[in-house]
C-alpha cells in the first residue's frame, strides 16, 4: 500500500515536472 502511494506520487510528480517544462518552453518563446 505504501509503495503504491509512493509510485503514484512519483508518477504525478514527473507529470507535473513535464508540464512545468512545457510551460517554461512556451514562456521562453
């Protein structure tokens, strides 16, 4: 159960980082 929650957090964290990178790239343009 703990591992499942950690995996979910890691997945959403990497998704958030990807979104942030795309936002930064758009802002830089």
